[in-house]
């Protein structure tokens, strides 16, 4: 499933072509959405926004197009009415004078007014957006210390979109690895300095993944690995997907676990569980 950084990058591509432009033609591939096509046609796009793994296209008259890609959804941005060769099912087509934004395979799509945004079952429950400029290290520490989160194992907490929206499976492994925290530990088990470190790495890894297109290793490490001839799949992450390979920090073999029914990767030497 695409995580927050991937959705934000998709939003950036759509915004580059649609923001400030009038959508001349709107097409929906789901019958329940067809009545909204005339309401969006001829309207200007005023803003693109992401909230965790959800993407919102805001129109000038107060309506917003909501989408959540889940596992299979994907946005394409093309020249007008230039469709990609794909076996995916087209769900949404937005055409301006010169460009098209096309959403394939997603099923969680809605057209919402301001009230609908506030009452939406996903949007109304999620926590702060991982990539929001308003999310600070101090705010994240406060989240970790909140009564409803402080006694939950970090391995499950970091998949809960009510904690921080936009973190998925690869970011969870990478954040905990860079913070040197075992997934069985709880925020209440951490010293204040460890909480601050975890909050800082949460922000740093998330923003790095956004800026570098899903790469979570530091630019310095990536450069070193590239010099050795490694491909993107080998230098992209520090822990995720690297079971049996040496930890870049200490050389111990990275292990693969199942936490909250999802695969998680860690270094057993750098990320020690409570004894």
C-alpha cells in the first residue's frame, strides 16, 4: 500500500497540472459518483491536500474529491486524454484544457462538502499528518505521552493512523530502526531522551522518504552504497526487506518478524527488547 510520502508525491504531480486550472470534463467509473460529475465540471481546482494516505482535491465551490488508494489505486498525470497502457480499471478522469489526472483501481472515492469532510469515517479519526509542517518533534512527544497511546507496543502503535497518519509498513520498520527502539517497547518504557529521539526520527525518516521518492537511508549512506554498485532495491532501506543481511550500523543480521500481522524488520543488537 502506498504510504504518506507516496501519496504526497502523487498530489504534487496532480497539483502541478491541475492547481488553479478549470476542470473542463469530469468522468467517474463508479455509478454512485456519476451525479457529482456535473457539479465538478467547469470548476477550478484551488488546492491539493493529503491527510495521511488520503488525497483531497479541493474545488472552488466547496466540494472536494476524496480518494484513498488502498492497495491497488494509482494516479496518473498525462497530457489531455492520453491514457496509459494498463489493465487497471479507470475510476476517475479529470480533464483540463491541456492535462488529465486519472485514478485507476481505487474504490474508496467520495465527493464531499465541508461538513462531509468533518464527518468522514476515516478523515475524522486520523491523527496529525506525518508530513505536515505543523507537526513538530514536541507535538510528537506529546502524542507518545498521551494516555491512549503511551502503554501500547510501538510495533502496533506505529500502524495506527489515529496516532500519526501516513505511516505504513516500510516506514514503521525504518523509523524504529533509526531510533534504535524495539517494537515491543511502549512509549511509557522509554526515557525522555529516547522519546525525543523517536519523535525526531519519525519526522526525519518520513520527510526523507518524501523528498527522495521512498528512500529512507540517509543520502550519505546511499552515495556510499551506490559507489559499491548497489541497485535501488539494495540501497533504499536500512532495515525493511533486508532480512539476513548485515545491519549497516553494527553488522548483525537483520531479522524479520510479524508484528500486528504485518512484516517488520529490525536489528536485534541495535534494537534491544526489554529484559
